[in-house]
């Protein structure tokens, strides 16, 4: 029987999002293969995490495409993005805690591409007057990632209902990002200074 690498990665992602300290033995068991078979595919935890990173980036990029970020108001684009990335949120929550992926010169360029595209949506929303200008697009992007990870953990722990994921994250993020009348006055004063 041929090894289904995608199945192994998805089983590993499902386990590691619930138990980030799972051993390679536990990952092999979750995937229904032997540890030796797992080791033939992934030399160790680092190799497995790097493969999961590639999967996470691919799923994020697919969600970005499906969300049609350049269409319509930026607020609507953010809501579509949260909805489209939801299936990958658990994997992203795990990756978000893997500091090794974000240290040093070896950082995967895929994260920069994803950040750039999301940041562009927030910047577009600022230029159109939808979003506050006192919050940088980079801060809003990181806030989105943090909320996605927190939302995934809420659902996985049973503290939050899966059906509420998109609405709760979008409302919380946009509730702080959208410009209000008093924010517009403050922004105008800053621009005049």
C-alpha cells in the first residue's frame, strides 16, 4: 500500500492542533502507520513541522484566493477571508505557536506573501475610509492571526461553537478596526497636525 503523504500530514495536523507536544509515535499512531514509516517520510519533528508549514501556507493561499480580497469593500473582504480560512484555522493555530518557523534567516517566504496580501486589504480599507488609520495594517494583520488561532483553540476545547467561529472573529476584529464618527474626528485632527 502506498503511503498517502497528504493523509499523514492531515492526521498529524489534527493531532498536533489538539496536543502540540505529541510525540512522533503518537503522530504515527494517529496516521495509522508505524513510526518507521513516519520516519521514512519525515526525519524528525522538525521535518514534520516544516511539511505542516508548507501545507498551512498552501491552505492560507487558497483561502486568500477564494476570499477575492480585491473585490468590494475591504470589510466584506475581511469577512470572506475569515470564512475561507476557517477550515485551516486549527493547523494555523498550531503553526502560530511554533516559534522555530518565524526565527532567523530561514523563514518561509510564503508567510511574507500571505502577510502582504492581508496587509494590503487593511491598507485599502484605510484608504477608502472604512478602517481606522491609527491602527497600522501590520497590527491589524497580526491581530487577525491571533484571533484565528484563539478561535480555533476555543472550538477545539469545546468552549466555542464551530458555527460561531467566523462571526465572532470578524465582529471582534472589525469592531476595533472600523472607523466610527469619533475616530474620524480624531483622525482628522491628526492629519491636520
